């Protein structure tokens, strides 16, 4: 989820500050920013990040290029169930 670092930069917040605000451990946040390291990010962490930055989960995951919920075009967002299925599929690759 490379968009997390970009969003943090836009908001001028460090990894440590964001982890504290969201009640996450620093390693959890670091792993979420680097999903290619083989560590799965929990759905609850993804939801916390999307809520904090006011973006859709699909934007965080790189599925949709609209960076806020308001910018997302109606009908182009995935349901939580669809995202969960996609996430499970990618995790099992």
C-alpha cells in the first residue's frame, strides 16, 4: 500500500506519530507501507488508515486512483466484501 507514505507526507505526519494516533505499533504501520515484504496487513489496520486519511480502502490498496471518498466516482468503488475477497486472493498468490 504505497499510498500510505504519500498520504503521510501530504499530511506532514511521521510514521511514529501516525502509529500513535491510530493506536498501532510502529512495526505494524511500517509493514502496511511495505506489503511486498510478505507480511499481511490486517483488515482493521487498513480500515483505520482509510478512515484517518478520509480515503477509500481501494485507494489505499492502489485499486482506485481517486484519493478521497468524495472524488471516487459512484459505481467505481468496491464493496467491503469484494475488497476482502481481492485481498485474500492477493495474499494467497
